[in-house]
C-alpha cells in the first residue's frame, strides 16, 4: 500500500507547481521511467524512481525520488531530486518531480487494481 497520495503531494509544493506538474504528467512529458529496488545506507529496503521530464522550454531534466519501504511495504517519500533551477532555488518539490511522482502513484494504483482482479 502506498501511503502518500495526490493530496500529500499537494502539501509538498506550491499549488501552482502541483498544477503544472499534473499538466506535464497528462501531456506525457515523462520518458525513461524506471523503478528499482535498492537499500539505503542502513540496509533498509527502498524503491528508487527515476525519469527524464521535458520542461516547457524543451530542456530535459533528470528527476529521481527514493521511497522508503516501511512496515507491510507501505511507502514513504524519503528524498527527491531534480536538476532544474527551480528545485535548487525554491522550497518544496518542482513541477518535474510532481510529474514523476504522479506517474508512480497512478502506476502503483493501476497495478494494485490488476492484482485484485
């Protein structure tokens, strides 16, 4: 079970940033989407999500998020990174990171529904 949602993401960024990230996701600006199981420095299980996200000016940004697997495989956002200027300059997630995490949430929920059938 994933324990962060679209509502949780909204709390991690400005509302305008969330809306722009949602548009990027809807416009399918995400490429090379990849999920891998990793361990953190303390050998705790995590998932690393990475992708390239195309910005409004056509630049391609590298985004990455790490989700910590808690008890019963619940996931918690542990860290996030994007090489865009806004990620380094402003507080909260950037629109590229929002797009990445929205894709992950929807993919996770889609797979969860498929497993129940």
